[in-house]
């Protein structure tokens, strides 16, 4: 998973499988401990401008994209 604007990445643990329609929450900073995975202890997402998240498969091909 990639924070597109900031280029930070999160690699899911080996063997982690995301099924169709499954929702996983990846957190950072103050939200840590409220989701399924922790991405970073500091800020990751840019709250001043759009900062989409891109989900890629093992080969680096985009499989999903989220923009708030």
C-alpha cells in the first residue's frame, strides 16, 4: 500500500490475504491501536491536500485506489 502524495509504503505481513470486499484499517500516529495494522508512529497522510492510497499486488500492479 502506498501513500501516493507522500510516497510512504506499507508492506502487509507475509501470508496476509485480503479477500474481495474485505476492509482492513491501517493506522498512523494518534490512531495507532485502533485498526488492523500500524503503518507508522508519525503522521503519514497529508490532511491539507488530497493524499490517495494505492493498493498493489505482489507484482506492483494496482488493484485498488482510494481518494477521499
